[in-house]
C-alpha cells in the first residue's frame, strides 16, 4: 500500500502532501522514494503549473498596469483633486479596500480571471495613490493654519510610523508559540487573531474591519470644514444668501454638504438638481449652445449677433455666460485674468438664473426663447450685482477664503476680447 500523508495548517488548508511508493517495480528502479507535493495557495500563484517565469510576468503586468493607470488618472483627475479633496480622500480608502478584496478573492479563480482580477487591483491601487496623495496635500495645507506645513507633515509621518509599529507588534506577537505542558500551539498578543482559524471567520473579520475603516474615515472627512468654495459649497452658500439673506459659516456648510456629489450640478439648497454647469469651457461650446454648428464646416450660423449682445451684457464682468434652458445646461466662459471673485460671481449668477427659470417656467423656442433668456440673464445680473459687494464682505466675515479659485475641475481656457 502506498503511503500518503496530508499536512494542513490551523485553518484547515492543505499545505503539503507526502506520497511514498512501495511497489516492487519502483523500488527496483529508484529504490524507496517519497514525493512531496507542496500546495502553494498564495495570492497570484494558486495552481500546480505555476513557475517563476509566470510569476515574474504576472508581476510585470501588474506593475505596468498600475503605472500606466497612474499617469492616466493624474492627467484626467489632476485639476479636480484639490477642489474635491474631501470626496477623493474617502474615495482613496474605498479604492484601497476594494483592491484588498480583489487580492483576497484571486486564489479562488482560474488563471485567466485571476490575472484580470489582479490587474484590476493594481489599477485601483494606482487610483488610490493618485487621489490619496493629492487630497492629503490639500488637507494638510488646510490644517496648517500658521504656515507650519512642514511640521504638520512630519508629525503626520510620525503618527503613521507609530501605527505601523503597533501593527508589526500585533503581527509578530501572533507568531506560533509552543506550550510544552499541553503540547498545543498557541498564539499570543491578539485576542482576535487566536480565534480566526477558518475561511468563514477570516472573511467575516475582514469585512467587519474594512467596514469600520470606511466608517471612521467617512466620519473624519465629514468633520473637516473647508474654507474654500468649490461647486457644491458655492451652491449651498449662494442659494441660502439669495433666498434667506444669510451667509453660512464653513462649519454650517460642512454639516449640509454631501461627500459625493454630481460634478457640475446646480442645486438650490436641498432641492433636486436644477441643471448642470461648466466653468472655464472653450468659447466654441458656448457658441454651439446659442446656435447649432454646420455639420460639415463647423461654422455657427446667426451666432455673431447673439454673441455681440452677450458681450455687451457682460462688458463689465470677467466672464461670458449663457444658460441653455431646454437642455438645462449652463456655459461659463472666463475672460483672461478672471479673478477668483469673478468666478464665484459667475457661478452664483448661473445658479440664480437656473432657479429663476424653474420658478418662472419659461419654455419658449427660437428667437423668442433667446430674447426671454437674455432678459432673464440681464435682470438676474442686475439683481446680483447690487448685492455682490455686501455678499463678498459677509463671506470674508464668516471665514470663507474667496481669493482661492476652486470651481474648475477640468483644465479650462480663457478668452481675450480684442478691440
């Protein structure tokens, strides 16, 4: 009878199999032989056909995917990371935890899906690195009240070091110790680890700890009161000012703002979205909303006269603005040298126009629609301009930093009017 011995760890996972051959033919050829089959179920291996070359190629694929993703994400999200630092700070933790879950799931899949899963986890970690690093820089600058950014970063690094040391202490003290009085294996240093001995308890603990991690990070992000006005905070502040003649403080706004908000949405206080708006867009996009471009040449018919009327309307402002009511889309083109206060005024004006349009129920077409919308923009501009100086002063008094532009989330453009 052939000898077969199976070796398992405390979780019941097969780690090795010892097979001995006792047949006369095998003994004449090779003598007594004992074969050892090691079951390598680490992340990224998990099958008997795995070899160093395969593991190396998999590692190269993961690294390459992650680095390419880092470049693409930085190019795509770079402008929006600072204005939306609270959202991306929490999103970074979600990406990291999702990557951890994919790594833990990978040994249960065949080689093809496992490779795709591990590549996806590399992409998520790359996205985590981009969003976490940039949002951390913005939050560090926010907390450095006295210009002590270097001191803050040094203390933050020390805090991370202490937490890492505590993790290493728990890990190392959880190593196997031998109790020679009972002849049993023991684990010391962690009450939790000593009871995690099956896949079910392992996954339960993992999900529980990741949930606690995300919940604590969500609470931490919500506790931050930013002093700059991004799109969502500008919606809350300006809608409250125009509706109730009240300027909210950063702390009051932080209690109302969402961590995840649709990009560019115009929302009147807590109502449903009024429309969407883009600030700093190319002039051709604004012209396309005034009149449809030619299909072949791209030239815009009847746009020059409308554009001249807009230029005259906003001659004293550092922006041009048009609200496309049928599509519920606002277009804001910034002039060269537009200051942060002018950008805030443009956003407040677009919010005011979209709200008044919904309240008035204007829905005309062609030339009558253009005239009615232009009249609405003119009256809204006059109303806002008469209160803007007071609004700026009250914003400063409430603690808002209105000299920092945080409204653009994509690379924008500026226009220069000649003549």
